C-alpha cells in the first residue's frame, strides 16, 4: 500500500520549483520517504514524475542534508567520512542543481534522479561546495525544503585561498596548459588583489549572511576543516549528533597514513584513502605576501566569528 501511495505521488510533475512545504516536526522528520512525499505534493503541478522505487524497497529521494561548502574546505573528506555511517546514502558526484541554471531548469525530477537509492531509515546527502558562495542558492534550497539540515566545512581563509589556486594550477598542468604563478593573482599594482575570486570565496561572513536570511543557525552545522584534517573523529561525532544519527562511527575507522600525510578510512576491514589529488603541497609564497593575506582576512574573520557565535584558530 505504501509503495502504491509513493508511486502515485511520484507520478506528479513540476516544471519549476515553487515555495516549499511548511516546516516538518521532529517526528515526521524520522521518515525520509514521508518527507519526500510531502515535498512532492507541495512542489509538483503536473503528472510526469517517474517512479523511482527499487524492488528491494529502496528509492531515490530528495536529500535531507546538503554539504553546501566551502570549496577546498574538505567537503570530499567530510562526505567520505560521513559515508562510514550505515544510515547515510551519499550522492557520489557534485550535483550543482541549485547553482547551475541548466540543471535547475530541469526541475526536481532531474534532481531526484541524481540521488543514490536509499532505504526509509537512511538520510540522503549530496555535496556541492559551490553552493555556499552562490547568491541564488540559499533561497532555492529553502523553497525546496525549509527544514533542510546543512553542513558547512571551513578552513583558515588564507589556507583555503592557497588550496583554491593549487587545484586550478594542477588542473592546467594535467592538460599541459600554462598557468600564472599565484603571485600574479594575489598582487595587483603592488597591492593585494582583493578582486581575485579565491579571496572572495574566503570572505565567509558575507556568504554566511546570505544563508542566514533563510535558515536559522541551528540548521547549519559548521565543521572545522582544519581540525578534521588533524583529528577527524571528534568532528565527525559532532556531525552525527547534528544529523540525529546513532553513534556508529568510531576512532578505529580512522588511521594516519604516513606516506600520504593525512588520515585514511577503515571500514569493515577495508582501508581506503582520498584521491591522490587531495593533500597536494601548496606553492611557496613570499612571507610578506602571506602576512598581507592574513591581515586582509583579520577583520572579515572577526565579523564571521561574531555572526556565528564561535571562534576558529585562524591567522
């Protein structure tokens, strides 16, 4: 009977996303499939949703949690670590539904189709780090589900800038394309180039203000990306509590790989590490330039700490 009802709901369509359902209570939130049924009732207009139910009882559903960013903050590591929990079903690729217009125009059916099959007791998670700094995304996520639980992982803004550059640099190197030195991006007319996109992405308080227009702070859990690198287990424990998951992940799931220089995962006797692109060495930067970068972020960091009522060990 439940499968029939869900199938009937999924046969409804929506060409465009419209304002979401009212906030659900904690009891309703325990059933992710019932949440999806209510969402589709509220956001659907026509009858061309396709049934996404597997014969084993699993189905594709809208995520109940999104890792919204930040780029080069450790989103992949966070997702991989969170996936150790049996009640988590994670989308493998970055979906870019809310920030890419071509994807967003496809509607909820397309978004659901990008999700993994999951069981009723599981939480579906997707991560797209570009969401945090995209102005349109907070409202769009809110219009889909105002009760969404959001995960935001942040690192020292200066370190994040260097990681941002490093990723793009190696992408060009792999394609045998030349790429300017980081100094050419950071310096303009003898001063710090504050128009450099990587710097703008590290102005956390500006982007956080946009999210807080739509979601209260208790719906956004901030993961300390620097601590996640050095000692992942305590940070993952906090994420479990935020998502109201039973404590299933433990310290034995993590081991330090001396060769790679960072923590890897151990799950049911199987060991795995993040892709070799993770943990790359940053470019050497002149000390005086680094000091300029630290000075520039001092005031924005202070504003961010005041905004979220929490401090971080950043320069």
